[in-house]
């Protein structure tokens, strides 16, 4: 594998984002040399400083659009051992309002980036996909063999399209590009150091940062979108996993690719258990002792009723499983919010 200071160089697009920053830390701790590529459209430069404080070393990073070959030229000036592709727009609601933005950045940007990987003979790619590819699943829990149903949002469709692109690119590469497609369920939490965490710019699109901001008094009450779903308490059910568990899965996927030269496979990453919005609120209050101000609202376009993973394949092939509890996730998210509130 390509080396940098005796560490394999791994590109991390969107590496200053929520999952990307935690994965950058996990890569360094596992003996890799992460190379962060981020144009900061959905993050801030001080995230890099947070990563550096955790690992106690400088982070190589490039402020660049990973889909722009000219901007990426310095990144590829040294050999690259592998890549993890996070860079994408990810808000379901925004994708409903601005589908053209999502098609251009998520699908077009991925196509351009994969072309660069092939041009520079990068052997391994780990792709950030999503459980949204399953649409409104007919059976739970969902496994990797569950049908890919029509997407509930333009965001979900872009993940489906990117997966198809990777299948085609993998076939065209004729064994020269190994691909691990990781279908995330719902990552939450923050690094236990509170140096990095979820950092939405503007109103949060995801449950937990909106919840923590509401508790901190930075926003009004949390709106629970819909309480008339066919679930135990009427609210949507999701499979919430700690972002540090998820970060470690990317390291496991890279290691699997190194031993499975030129293969392609898909993996669900989740706990295997579903929690409703009301259950998350109750768990947060138990974990932190803080009350969550909230109100009920109408359903939100693009949301599925319930989805949670069958994660057995990831355990069997990657040797990976979640280790941190929902309460740990929520306590770490609250510590991160408290750190933000003090800055």
C-alpha cells in the first residue's frame, strides 16, 4: 500500500464533516495517514483543529471540491492507498426542496471523484451510503438482500444512483478497484473528548442536534414530526448508532478490502434495534437529567415510518459491531453541545 511516513495514505472526502472527522481520528489511531479533503460547504475549519487536539499531531488537509480534478491535483501528487467518500449533501427535507442540487453534487460529484480514483490507480474505495436506499421497507429488520424500493426522497435516490454507479465502475475496473458500500442507519453522538461532534450550519436537519440545541436554549422546542405513524407510540423509529462505532467500521472496511482484492460488497451498519423519537427523548432525559422541551408537529415529507438494521453481515465479514449504548450516544452529544455553548 502507498505510504506516507510509514502510514498508508487514505483520502477522506468530506473529512471535516460529522462522520468524516470521527473517521479521520479512527484512521490515525489505527495506523493510517488520513488526508482530509473538504471544501467546508457543510463544516468549519476549526473541526480540523479539534481532530489535531485529539490525535496530538497535524492533519494533512486540503480545502478542495473532491469532484474538481484541478483542485484535487495536489492531493494525488503522492500515492494514495485508498479513499473513503463522505462528501455529499445529506438533508432529506432540503433534497425535496432542491433536488437539482442533490443530483449535481451527490451523483455528479461522486462520478467525477471515482473517475479520478481510477485514473490514479487507487485500489480501495469505501463509500458512504445510507439505509434510505431501502425506501419504506416492507420487512424489518432490513438486511443487505432486502429489496431496493423507490426512494422516499431525492436524497435517498442519489444514494441509490451512486451505488449503481459504483457497481458499474467496479465492473469496468476489472478487479483493479475494490469497493465497500456502507449503508448507515442513524449516526449520533460525538467524540467523548467533546473536541468534535455534529456541527450543523443553520437549523439542524437531524433529530439529535436539534434536540440538544433545544435543551441548551439555542432554539425553540423540538418538533416531533408526526405522532400518527403505525408504530408503538406513533412516532418514527430509527436505528441510532454512535458515530465512533461508525467511524471504526470504516477502518474495518479498509482492512477487509486489503484482504479481498478487487471485490465489491455492501454492509448494513446499525445496532439491530429501533428506537422511536419519543424513546430517544426519554433516553436523553435519563442519560443527562435534562428535560427536553418538545411539541408535536405534522409528518415531514420524505420520512419513512420505521427502519432498523440486520447487522450480522458486517459482524461476520468485517469483524465489526456497535459497542456503545443509546444513552452513551446521547450523553456524548450533550457534552458536545455544552462545549459548543461555551465557545
